[in-house]
C-alpha cells in the first residue's frame, strides 16, 4: 500500500474516532448531568473536537487547493463552520440571558445561509482564469442572502421567520415556537443554492466517466432530507441526530471533500502521481543536496557537476542538459533531452548557410542592376543633353572646323571668342539640365551664375557687359532654362555687331497690368504669383535688322542701342 493511501486512511480513521468520542459525549450528557460540571465538561469536549476538526480541514484546504480564489472561498467555508460551532457553544454553555441566547440562535442562520451561497461562488470559479472578474449576477444572489439574514436577525419585530404563541416572544424561546412563511423561503433558498452549485460543477466537468461524480449529491441530499425531517419534528431524529449545527456542518464538509476527491475541485492530491508519471528524469533534494525523491526515469544525477544548474543549465553531453531551480526546502533538478534542439540548430545552420549564399547572389544581382540602372540613367541624360543642346553642339563643331582651317589670326581670335560663348552656354545649360532631374525650383542666384559665365566669355571678344538679378524668390527650372535660352538667342544673333550688353531680370507683374488700375495685382501675392521680366540692353557697332520672335519685344532707343524685353507670365490664382 502506498504511503499516500495509508496517510488518507489514517486521517479518516482519526476523524471518525474523534466524531465517535464527540457523539459519546453527546449521549452521556443527559438532562440529569447537563447543568453540572460533568455536563459542562462533556459539552465543551464535544464542541472543541468539532472546532478542531473544522479548523484542521481548513488547514488542509489551504495546503491542497490549487486555485487561489477557490482556496479563499473554502477557507471562508471552514471559518463559517467554526463560527457556527462557537455561536452554539457560547449559547448553551456561557450565556444565561435569554435575550442574548435568542440573538445567538438567530445568528445560526448567518453561516446557514452563507455556506450554500459560497458553494455557488466556488462552482463558478472552477476553471475560471484567476484574473477574470466575477460575474455581475453574484450581486443579486448576495443581496437576497443578506436580506434573508436580516429578516432572521430582526424576527422579534415582525415574526415572519419564527412565530410564538400569542405573538409575544417568551422568556425561553427554545421551546414552543413555530415557523413562518419566511422560514420556508429560507429553507427553499438553501436547497436551490446547494443544488445549483453541484449542477454547475457537473456541467463544467470534462471527464468522460461521470459515475463517480454523482457522489457529492449524497451529502447534499442528506442535508436537505435532514433539514426537512428536523422541521417536521421527527422523534427519532431528535433522539439520535438532534444537533442541527454539527450535522449540517459535517454534511457540507463531506460535500466539499467529495468534490475534491472526485476532481470537481482541483487539488494537488495527485501531484505525486504526476511527478512519478513525468516522462523526463526529475530529482528533488534538500538544501544540503541530499536526494529526497525522484521519479522512475531519474538515473544517477551527477550532483557535484550540476550544482551550478540552479543558475544556468549545464550540458552533460551533446544530447542531455540538466537544469535546476530552488524550491521551498530544497532544490529540484531535471534533465532535458536536447537532441531535437541540436538537430534543429544543425538544420538552422544549414538554412543560414543557404540564406547567406542566396543573400550574396541577390546582392550581386542588385549591384549589377544598380550599375545597369546607372548606365541607363547616364545614357538617358546624355540623350536628353544631345537632344536639347544639339544645335549648340553643332555650332561648336562647325566653329572648331573653321578654326582648324583658318589662317588669319584675327579671324581665328573671333572664332575662338564665338566658340567660348557657345561653350559657356553649353556648360551652364547642361548643368541646369542635371539639376532639373532632382529639383523643380531653384534660387534666382543660379540664373545669375549663368549670366556671369556667358558675359565673361564675351569679354574675350572685347564685349563689355553686366547683369543684375533682382529678388530672392525661387524660380522653376523650366523658367530658368527658358530665360537663359532667350538670353543666348539674343547674344547669338547680335554677336558680330555687339559692343556691350546688360541684362536685368526682375520679379514683377505680368505684361500689360497696370498697378494703378488694379491695385491688388501688385500686392495681392496671396492670390496671384507674379511672373518674371528680363530686359536686355544692347549697344551695337553697326545698325542691323533682327527678329527674335513674337514673344520677344525689341525696341530701338538710340542710333545703335536696343532694348530687348521678354516676359514670363505669372501663375494663376493659387487658392
């Protein structure tokens, strides 16, 4: 026979012996000896036995029950049993005042009503997560129970629970009382709560064989039957089982123990079986690392080698790892089979190697794609440059050919000056083209740089010049290129007769707008963005005729001076 079975049998036998002694004291405590010192001794011995039994059951509940909520509720049940016995003991052995004795008698119904109510709470919390809140319907159940308790405690004022002859409470209320309608409501409420709790437990149980689970119904039905017979005043019941308090407490305690024994309420009773059935080696030692218990799979643990396992797992070989953890009163060691982990690690290494090779291949492909994309982008830019500056490039090639064949130094100098002018334009124009790939707007300062380089190239030809760009606002690259192309066109058409040149670019209103007629046009920049005006002043060596197009206005001011005006209209309303 296993030690756990022997221990349970010893506990049951001890409890039965104590109950037998208590019943013996009850039978010996007859009416003749009840008020004597011997009767007092018998009564107190009997009460202390039951109080000790209920207290010991509470301690065992604290040690056995796993769920924190259910453990607390069962401890409250044990406390109510002890409280009930204390009320009974004080009433019969320590109080002589009949009024106080009657109040203590009414107080019996506090545990009598709370014990069935708490049994419902216990049933609901079975299998419920610890952090989950209690259901709201607990509130009305508790309210009804509290109301019934208050009705019992205030019975002297309304007599709805216990009735007395003539409607007057006698001096000794233990005899000659009857039952009111509220008493039967209380009895019915106790029955409903008790049956509801066991029904909830059975509903939550997932064991396939539920034959043994009907065992908790036995003490519950016995308690209901006993209560009914007690109310009816059965003679043999009052002779042999006359103590309602003790009987109800024992029956309810038996009910909870049946629930624990049948598995309806989870406990750690079978933890040893679970420990022995574990499919990996486990060893528990005391604080001195002396073995205390181990399961069947535990071999010879190398204690000296695995002392440090409580801090970090220790590998015995490639397939076994020993771990440890301090527990109350000792240390637990267990072996882990890490063969699958090792196999997985090896597989992951192979996968990692394959991924590295794949990564290197993808990286090489990406590098090739980037180079290809860069070449494609360079070709695209080159094609765009060729397309937009083809005429300028053609002029430069023609000038180079002429310079190569020219023998006259003066003409060669003029050709070089013209080539420098086209070269400056070619350089700045392509620079604007590159910038336009990444930017949409630039500062007007960039346009000033273009004018400066083009005018500097003209100085090789002896042409003096100047430029002025007014304003610090940004301008779109499209407009910059357009203004610079117009400037280059003017230079190219007047180059042979050009003596000096001055260019001014300002931000202002569009052509034809009169600020006096439309005051909002000049200042209302919130609705209209002003355009740009470029004015080129030319001083020529000889009078000549030229035509720049309809959008460029050429005005003859003096004999050899011309004023070229080109306007870019502003954007429309921006709101």
